[in-house]
C-alpha cells in the first residue's frame, strides 16, 4: 500500500488506512512509538500505561516545568491537549 507524506503546521504526516489500524488494535488518538532500522520506519503501538522508569522521567519533567499531575488520567488528558495544538 502506498500513501503520500503530507505537511500541516510544519509537521510531516501520513494517513494510516483504517484496516491496518484495526489489525494492530489502534484508533484515532492512539499512541505509537516511532523508530527506524536504517531502512524502514517502524510504528509500534504503545499501551497508555507508563513504566516506573517512565513515571520517574515524567516526574522530573513535571518539576522542571512546574505542572503537577495528581493522576495518570490527568497527565494523559494534558498530553492529548498538547497534541491538538
């Protein structure tokens, strides 16, 4: 399947066909990790939960930026708000 790379607000974007999203269990608003192996771009679905190490990193960012999140749900809501901007 061939798709075109688009640009919006200086962001490069691609449209992922619905059947592929369903096959890997993703939908709009889903989160993926983007990596490459030197030849391929690899999109890996990511669970919305965070590991203990990731929470520690987020805690240090929180302290640096001054925003405090009481729950994982409030943090995810804030991230989704940033992604819409």
